[in-house]
């Protein structure tokens, strides 16, 4: 039987040990500096998990990943759910589910206070309808989608470090609405790279029914399929993706156009009657806050970046999953930086899109550690 342990002196062990130790330091710093109770609880709990993972790495790198996921995601999430602590978006999703069940719409027709707004597309309300805390379901969708996108064998094991890294583990525990979206985006791009057009369309259509941030993935996947397989598979993808999204979104948009616009268009763009709490000091917010006419400037730059991304798909369409994911990560990174209402947490999109395809790549045989 193969010995799964790796000698302590190997670079992979040192990298894992120091990496988890660095994550523990980040978690402790967040616990000390944050004024948000859920963040402090996550930081204190996750620091213990990362510390245990660093110690475990000396014996087995793969086992340290499992320890990190358990200590930085599962345990703090269980603590936060048990104590009822979460970021505002969890309450928004739960209320959307209740409204959908009671009134047939996940939106209030005339929102005024920040807590009244639901900036998500109708599909997100499903997580509020499911039993228990929605974070479990959102985390499950993210985990399932990323594992499916990574493929089998050790590639799935290597995605564990991504789930456990602080940038992903924190939102998984305290909020999590962006993670099922980016997980489905990764899976949809991966399916497009496997020439599975209708499956990719179904997955990306579902993502597009959750949040606007998924919509840039549709033209990227279309371009990938078109350059690899031709117009017919790309057209099939477009029909399935747009049809899925339309079935989920259009009935609510037509039923109450005013409420839909106020919740999912005006508020996320910083044009609503209440200021969005997404105020991280990224360029778009700084322009909107401190430059006369800055909101218009930021939105104009956002439109220009979208046009440049679209043009790049015609001039040089991506031919591989890695190229498509990188193109999407670049476009979303620019978009998240230029939105007037933005936050650092949105950068989880380009991070996951950039990192996951690299985790899923096969390790060359010369780099594998002998059993």
C-alpha cells in the first residue's frame, strides 16, 4: 500500500504549512480589526482551523486541506448559524423567499430603507425557500459546482485550498450570495470547454437567474463554443441559457416593472432612493463619492470596459477553458472596480475564475511526488 505521507522537507509541505499559517494570521487580524461580530467570530474560529491545518501539513498535505475546510468553513459556519449571526444579505435572501411564497414576488414594490431592497435576481429567492439557513445551500451549490468543474482525482483535492482560503471561506460563512453564482459560472465555462453546449447553457442560465454578475459569462461561453465547435452548438447554448434565464426572470420583471427596476437595477448601481452599503474604496465608488458627476463617469467607464470585453471576444476569442476563465476574470475584475456601489468581497469572482481552472489542470508526471 502506498504511503500517503510526504517527507517534511519537501517544498509542497513547507508551502502548505506556511500558507495555512499565513491564513491563520489573516483570520486573527480580521478578528482583531473588524467591527462586525460575524467577522470576528469567523476570524477567531478559522484561525484555530488554519493552525491545525498547518500542523497537519507536516504529516499529510492532502489531510491538511480537509482540516482547513473543516476548521475555516464548516465549524465557523455551524457556530454562526447556531447563534443566528450573518451579514445583511442572508436576511434579504430569507425575506425574498418568504415574499415569494406569500405574494408571488421576491420584491417589495416600493422599497425605501436599505434593508427593504433585494438586489438579486429572482432565482436567489429559492435559497430563502429551502429549509434551514440559506448559507448551507449556497455553500453546497458552490462546493458541488467547483468540484464538478475541477474534475476527478487529485484535481478535486486541490480545489480544497481554494474553498478554505480566507477570501472564499469568509463569505461562505457570513454571507455567501456571490459564491453559488461564481461556482456555477466556473462549471458552465468548464462544460463549454467539454463541448457540452446545452448543459453549459442550462448551468449558466441558472447562474444568470441569480445575479447580474453572471451575465458576462454568457458571451464568453458562446465565443468559446463558437470558435471550437461552430455556430450550431453556440446557438444551442445561447437558446438554452437565455431561455432558462428568461423563464426565471421575465415573469417578475413584467409583473412589477417599477419594483424590479428599483431593486435589481437602480439600487446595485447606486441610483436608488437609499445608498447601497457596498462602499469599499475602489475606483468606481471613489469617483461617485468625491468627483462631481462621478457616478456618470464610473458608469461610463463600466460601459467602456464591457464593450472592450465584447470586442475582444470577436477579435481574439478564447479557445480553451483557461483562456475563457481568464478573460471573464479580467472583465469582472474591471467591472467590480468601476461599479459605483462596490465592495472588496466582489473580487471573489476574478479570484475563483482565475484559480479554479489552474487547480483543475493535471499535474505533469515529473512534478508528482512518488507514492
